[in-house]
């Protein structure tokens, strides 16, 4: 029997990899069913691509590097922006229907950090959901892909220093060892480790923790992007996002006194890079609160931004009539498992793609709407390469199992999330970071979430100068 390519994760990066690997057999393992719970499905902003008249991959690359504080790997950036238009075409071939103007051309929106409109959307602010719907359907039609849901991968199998499979638990806790020709981690980000996040709760760094336990190199793990405008709902962990496209459409941030929050702060004002806006919102929330005034959108609000409108109305806020209360929330991890352009990690046989991976494309702060693009561009690239990987069969010899530590219990995990929000938020200091390391030891020494959090805090403490999303007030 032919050994499959094992892909762990059902978001856009994992699905793109699986589809591009045809005709090689793929086993797609997902914690949830039908892509449910994937952060990709929650993405509202859209996908950046230099499609408009006069736009170029070079201009898109320039904005990407500006947002990333030029900590980016320029070769990776050029790969991303140079393949962006082809990625949009590929998605359309997989039945993604993007919003169009009356003349049939693609609608292009503008978001923070972009010097011009270049964001394509599907279903207004439901781009992630529309893309996931189409790609999940495509994987179900693909004869080379086999899907398994409700599977939690908690370990890697190694033979001769090479990754040869995974250890997994099903919904009933039954353990299984699954062998494959290669393993791809496409498990998403780490927002679930913070007290307030725009991610689903299980975007908790589980794939990153697996790589850490197995000794794979990590990169830039101190760089965490906070979206400046999540819906401020006290007591909730996963908060609805209030898309940046609203500010592209004219909405403005206000402080507690009703004054424009971003006036005089940055030349792009409300459309400044996310790290700049997030720090202003973070401080304003401590001084009394922050609101997004989108009333100027008026009666078109439900049609143009149905996801935000529905979330607001569900919580008693009519954005056509009143400003929306917002707060920063952990949104995207620029760091991750260190990989090259083809998704190879430092551990042979182990690959990573999407948010769990770091090839340097985002630098110190991701440009808006480059995340779904990254998943498609590098997922297609990785899938095509692994699709040509020869099947050597099940090699002989014993496998070594490397498992991550047990999970923290609910109270300790809640404490860790609050700790990470304080120490690793949009504004950091050496004192808070050192205190977090001491408190982390008191919380628990044997939970994988705490081990991963410790590595992130140590990386932040080691980087003493501010850079992008890593802002040290000391």
C-alpha cells in the first residue's frame, strides 16, 4: 500500500497543499469537522494581489516589507507577491466567487499598510468562509485525498532522525500511529494562548509545540500581531473581528472623548500598519475605551459587511446608528517553525506551511490580507514538490515517538492566557517579561502550552530593541 503524505490541519494552507499534491495520496487530519474551527474561515479582510491598473508585484512587495519593518526575507516576499495573481486565478478555478464591479472586473478594497486598493473579497467580509467552503468541497471531490476529522495529533514518529509519521488520538481517546512518506504541519497560529483573540480557541500553537518537542528549529516567535479592532465583549475569549476594510471604507477610530484616535500619529492615520494602530487602541482602552465610528457607511452596512453587522447586532450594537466598541486581540503569529521556500524544516521529513511556519515572508509584522495569500502560494508550492516525492514504502526499523507534554487544565490555561496578554501584548517591557517567566513556573512546569509560552517570552526578552509588532517601552 502506498504511504500517504500526512497533512495535519484543515485550514487554507493545508487544503492548498493537499490539492496541489495530486495525484500522490494524501491523508488530511483535522481536529474538527469540515474545516470548522480553522482560523482561515474567520478571515474577513480578503486576499491581497496586485491586480489593479498600475499595480505591480514590486509595489505589493514594497508595502509588505514596509509593514514588516524590513525584517522580511525579500526572496520570500518576491515569491509571495509574484505568485499572487496566479493564486487568485487558482482559487477561481476551484469555484471561489470573488466580488465584482458592475463591469465584471474584480472589486478591489484598500486596507492598512497598502498604498492603493488591491484586496479582493468574496461575500463582502466573508472571504475566509467562502474560500474555505470552496476548497473543502474540492478536497472532498479529489480522489487522492482522504480526510479524517476529530483527530488530535500529539506526537511525531522518527526513524533515523527523520520524521516518518504521527501519533494521534481520536475523539474517544484511542491512540494510533500513522506512517507516511512525509509530514506537513498546517496547524495555524497561537492566538488561543492569549486572553483575547480573533482566532478560534484551538488555534493554540499545538503544531508549534510538536516541532519544539521534536527539536525542530523555530524562528521569530516573539512577533505576534494584534488586530486593533476586535469587538470588545468583556468575558469572551474568542472575539468577533471588526474588519480593517471598514476603515478602508471610511470608518474612523475614536477615543473615549470622541476625538480621532489616529490623528497626527501616522501619515496613513486609521490605515496605518496594524502594529501602530494596535498600540494606540491598546493605550486608549486603558484610558477609557476605543470606538470605531462606521456610521457613515449607513444603510449599505448589512450588504457590504454582513459578518460584522451580524456580530454587532447579536450583541445589541447597531453599527448604522452607534460607534462600535473595539479592543486589540491576538490575531496572527509572524514567527513559527523555521522553513525554507519549499516548507522544509530543520528536521528531515517534517514540513510546515501557513501560519505555523516561518520563512520570513511577513517580517516583524504581517501586511493586511497577506495571510490567506501565503497559505495558497506556499501551500501550492509545497504540495507540488511533495507530490513528486518518491514513495519508498514503509522503511524497516523501529520508530521513536516524541510527544508533546500533557495539556494544562482549564484553570491554569486561563491563567496562562491572562499572563500572555499582559506580558506579550502590543506593548511589552523587560520587567513584565521577566515577571511572566517567574509566574509561568508557578502556573505549571509540565503543560505544553506553558512550555511554548515560555519559549515565546524568552525570545521577546532576548530581543531588547523594538521592531514591528515587538514593541518594548523600555
